[in-house]
C-alpha cells in the first residue's frame, strides 16, 4: 500500500466507511463526482465520461432523484447510499466496505449488494465487505472470513465456513444452517433460548 502514490491508490481502491459525515452543503451529485477526482487531470474539469459514471452510479444505487439535494439535509441512510455511489463512480477494481449497509432498510441493502455483485460478475471487481448479517454474507459472498477477538477464526467458501460448529465457536450462539431453496444458498436460523 505504501508503494502507491495517493492518486494511484485511489484509482485502484475505493472505500465506503461505516459512517459517512459531510457537514458542507454539497449536492449529492457533487459528492458522487468527488469519486472521479483520481481520474481528472490536475486543474482539469470533469469530462463527459466522468458525468456518465456519476449518472450511472446514482442510478445503480437508486438515488438519482436526490442528485440536486444538499447532502447535509439527507438522512443517515441516504448519506450512506451517497457514499456507496461515490465509491462506484470512482471505478476502482477493488472496493472496501465497512458495514456500508448497516443503517439501511432491506430494500436499499439489497440494491447496494446487487449492484456490487454485478460489478464482480461483469467487471471482475473485488469487493471486500464487513457484514455482521450472516444471511446477507451467505447470499452475496463467494468467500467468508470469520474473525474472533481480532484474529481470523475461519476462512473459505460459504459452504466451508458457514456451519453451526463455526458459528458456535466464533459467535457463541446455537444455530441451524440450512439450504434455502428460495435464494439457492445457505440460510442461518439462531436459537433464542437462554438469551437475556
């Protein structure tokens, strides 16, 4: 990482933090356009391609209707969707997401994860996402890494990692992992007995 200059790194890697705070009255469109900064020449102006990527990202995340709104007037969930759109507009081969969907309802969470899944499928991008929802992880991830006390506890495919034994060992809860015909994947049910 240290061998890259900032602009080079920003062309390779985009980050969506857990919380996205902007105190200035930039519009949503201006914030998403900031994702194009690594691609602009010094003192250059956005080109047609930059605006195309902004429009595409706004549409992918479903926030085109917000493009002229000041970002500091948005809800927390709307701001988080803007942060994801900004990262998509950055057009990097690697995206890092730190609980990027934690404050969103299920519809917007699925919209974002499906957009990321399309990027992986169509462009070959790599998405590394921190998710605490095991069912979302099972539905959208190709590989899982369980971490316990800051250390790797299990790593591999969804089938290898998402087991009742691993969940008990890492999260200290009882669960049942089943095949989900509706989603053609794995689904986890947790035992609520003994929860205080």
